[in-house]
C-alpha cells in the first residue's frame, strides 16, 4: 500500500506518523478492505482517511471507511503493549543528561491499618549520586494523618493518639545488584544485553537482598523474579541512562507473570501505563508516563502485615548542577 507515500507527496509539511500509528492505520485500512472486497476506494479517499487519523488517550479515531455515508467515527483501542513500546521509544530517544550530580526526588507513601482506622504517612526522600563524591541522602517527614474522613472520625473517637509512632520508612541509597559495571550509566541500552548483564550477577537464594518494604516478601527466588524485584533499585537508585531504563521496561514486560495495563492511576492521581505483577491483595506496579516514558511511581498492595499499601512517587529524576548537601541528613 502506498497511501502514506501519497500523503508525503501531497502534504510534505505533515510530520511522519510514528510506527504504532502507522501500523494501526494500516491494520484499519486492511480490515476495511477485507470487509468490503467488492468496493474499490480511490487512493485519495484512503489517503484523506489516513491524514485525519488522531491518536488521543490510547484510541485511534478515523472516518468510518465503508460506512453508509462515510461520516461516522469509530475508535479502536491501541494495545497496551504498543503504548508501552511507544513510551519506551520516546524515553530512549532522550539524551543521557549532564550535571555534577544525579538526583532522585521522591515521596514515600505508606498506609498502615490499626484496628479502627488507616493512617497515611508521607516522607520525602532525596538521593544524590556523584562519581567523585559518592551518595548522599535527605529525608524528612511530610505528613501523618488518617487516610479518609471516616478514618479521621474513627481516630478522633479513639482519642486522637500519636500517628507518628511508625514514621520511619525504608529509604536512602540501596541496591542489591552488586554490579561489576561502574558507573551505572554504562549499563546496556539493548533489552537482551541488559537482561544478560542482570542475570550475570544473579545469585540463587539471594532474595533477602531485595528490600521487603516494596515487594521482596512476595517473590519466589528465580532469575526472572529477581530481575523484577531488583528493578525498583535500578529505576530509583542508580544513575541509569534513559535508554537503559527504556530497555528495562521491555525486559520487565517480557517476564513471566508480568502484564502491561493502560490507564492505571497512581496514588497521586496521575494516569500512566503500568507493568503489573501479581493480583490484589499483593499486586505490584511500575507506573510510567504514557507520553515521556518517565517513571511516575512504584507501588504495591501489601497483605499479611500492618501496612496495607506502599509507594514511591517520583517527583524528579536526572542529572543536575544544583549543589548537593554537605552530608546525608535526616529529620
């Protein structure tokens, strides 16, 4: 089919369609051709239909080719795998970045259930990494409050006890990878090469190296689940390049038991594409911005403990020339 070539010839100023858009358009046209084998559509009509295609919010909208009058609109959902692939492509295309420090700024969130109510605790956690100066961290309590109005009333009925008896949450700099590559910016940017590198440092029955604060407790010790369990620390605590993080998304999406889900909302109300492992009440998710491919949040539903939910909500991640603190600080 040469419809897209025709578009390029008559409308050179129109930006070229990305791969996912083009494939969806081709599939739609071919589908219409199969349904209407006896009807021959002029190339100009098909080209006009292709030009008018719009991708928004995960849907492809186009004039209804083959409809009674051609004025109808039908939509087809873009598969979540295609949305993730497009987001990973955009992330991989970003430059590595420059600066004196690699900085990750995030908010830790934990929901803890008492017999009468649920408490939400938030803590800011900032990590600074430098090849010359090592790692520095800053942590500060943001809030501790009943999670919902109903929880607040139950808390007041219980005498308004102190909500910060468990305010210390796991954070700071930690990685279980023990990588021989230094620095992390040299990790592979190709999925199979990255997976091979990770598996080269896998040690059987080493699951205790994966912090249970996020999702170590629910993992069985296999090479694949070890990669899944180690992924938060590659995404949050290592100065990996955008291309490496994009490759990691692809590696994770291919792991057994991991599924890709679209239109997932993180704890702060942001919508993204998610890599999901397991099901409630122990569902684990890595949520990614659909447009930029940047990490939005890592979150987990917990079961069998006092905590019922934990999340790391990313606010900032990348290289900067902003000065780091003289030393790690906690409050």
